[in-house]
């Protein structure tokens, strides 16, 4: 009986904490937050850097087209 209680006193708060973290990340991961420190820590990889460079290049192309 005591083992069951200890299990639930550990498992439930950990599960709740991870679920709340997942919900918060789901709501906050977007390009509008790409300048924030936590975002850069999570998405600090070659793939993400390539995507950002490509997006900047697309913006530059659109600005060039607008000036024609």
C-alpha cells in the first residue's frame, strides 16, 4: 500500500509538470518568438539556421520584386 502511494506522489506531479511544459511549448513555439533566448537554445542546429537564412533570402527577393 505504501509503495503505491509513493509511486503516485512522484509520478503524478512529474506527469503534470511535463504536460504543462508541453502545452506551454505548443502555444509559444512560433516564428514571432524566434528572437528569444529559450527559443534559440531549443532550436540551435544547422537545419534551423538554414531555414532562417532561406526565409531571409525569400524576404530579400520579395523586396527586390517590389522595387521593380
